[in-house]
C-alpha cells in the first residue's frame, strides 16, 4: 500500500492567464516497459519537435494507482492550478502531491500521484480499507480498455491531449512486472494479493517525519524534494528494512528519512488469508516543500 505525506504546502506563485485549447499529440514511440530494481516504468513519447512530451507511468508497490511523470518544452508552469484527466469518463481535477522542475534537457517535468479511478469517485474511497483498495483496482481494470487520452487542461503553457489509446495491455504488463519485483524482494505475490489486512501504522506517518525534520541545508537553499520508501515489516510488526525507491533534489532528504522512520515507525503486522500475521511491505513518500517554492 502506498501513501504520500506532504510536509509543507506551497502554491505556484504566478498569475492565472487564459488557457489555450489542448492540442492532440499522437504517439511517436511504442510503450516501453522498464524493470527497475524498485519500480516498474511504462514510458512513451508523444508528439514531435517543440510539442514533444515524454510520459512515464511508474508503480513502486502493487496498485491501484501509479506515479506519473510528464516532460516537455511546452509544459512550462502557467497559472496556479494544474488539472488533468483520463478521458473519456472523467472531469478535469487537481493533481495530488504535485512537484515540478527542470530536467537535464531543460524541459519542465511534472510529477504527481494518479490512477484511472475518476477524481470524484477516488475522493469517496477510504484507501486505508482493503475493500476500498480492491474496489479501486477493479474500477481501474474496468476503465483501462475505454481510455482514449490523457489530458492536461490547466497549469501549463500549452495544454495537451496525449492520445494513449486503451491502457489494458500496458497496465497488465506493469502488473506482471510488479509480481516479479515482489519475488525479488522476497515476497510471494499470491500471498500479498490475498491479505486480509496490510501492515497498519500504529501512529500517523506524518509524526515520523515532520516539518521540523526538514534538512537545514536544503531549507537554507530553498530546495524542495521528495523521497519514496519501501518498508519491510515482519510478523511482529517491526520495520526490518527501509529501502529508498526514488528521491528528488538534495541528498540530505534521503539520508534523513529512513533513519527517522526506523526510529519512530511502529506497525501492526499484515494478516494473511488464514488469519495469521505474515511479513509484508508498506510504501510511502515524503514530500518536502518550502514556502518559497
């Protein structure tokens, strides 16, 4: 199960102009599935030239949902509200856990958490509950074959509609990749899918890493950052390992997070289909945002 803890909040400090209509961008590459050590990545390029947009769907732990990264010269921030949707069947909504910056090629890269469950439906789900998570997984599988495009409608200099086509096969490939990753981590995918309950924090993760833990050097430099971790939890609910799956910005962020989690994090163990505690894993990300970002 994956969650995100935001340690501070900041809005984009620019004016809100009128938005242009989205331009439709056809695929200029095939889907490419990358098996990383800690993630499964679906990568595809849309459009050409100045309008080219690179897209990644990234899953760090089994679904529902995934992180999304979109990069392009035409995606410079514009306005205070970034909105997107998977079409058809959803209305534009705000992105969760939004970060943006420049990549090595000078293109704006946006990072946010998303999924195929429509915005309004997702807000009604309590993702802490296993039954709601299963409902979200089912809803994603229902929507995947009907998707025609991914649209960014607000917050960028040139709104775009990426013509993805149906997403069933790409997401099925990502699911197979996640099963392989779980095996490499030492977990049986079938056991994990059939858990009665996943590991449950005994206290809010926002208490493990707090704004007071913002790395001093990064704060002086006005740097934002994010750190995603996977925690291995044993049958007694103890954190046996903390693995950095992904980190952005200053190395100080990743250096502090795992030490703080091991010191402060406490769990109730996962329960298998037979009612017994078993080892499992738990994923989360910590987003550090300064007021000056």
